């Protein structure tokens, strides 16, 4: 879910669905790869499972984790779209009328 949150936060005033935002900086994709590898190691390597008291999730659990993350991302992007579409215009109109 943190990866979805990362993409949402990267562009607070525009949608994250653009190709430019997805390409972003190469460092972000490098960090995402490290996070995924570390998560897989803690989840699936027996020595790390013993240290962190984890177990391998089932396919159903993995699908649920992905869907919750995706739903959170879509809800956050929808909120951002509504905020940009409707509330930024009102702020611009209020600024112009006071000048």
C-alpha cells in the first residue's frame, strides 16, 4: 500500500495517472524495487520469517492486499481530481474578484 501512497503523494496538485508522473525519477523506481525485494525477503525467507514472526500469505491474501492498496490509490486520486476540478476554480475566481 505504501507504493500506491508514494505515487499519490508525488503529485499533490495533478493526477498521478500521467505518463510523466509514472516515469518520474529513476531513483523512485530503484527504491520501489528495494522495498519490494526487502518485503519479499521478510515474507518468504525462513530465517527472516523466524526473526520477524511472519508467514507466507496465501494467494487470496496477496490479492486482497493488492486490491486494498489499489482501492486506496483510486479513492485518493478521485479525491484529488474533485479537489482540482471544482475547488481550485473557485479559489482562482475568488482571487480574481479581489484584485
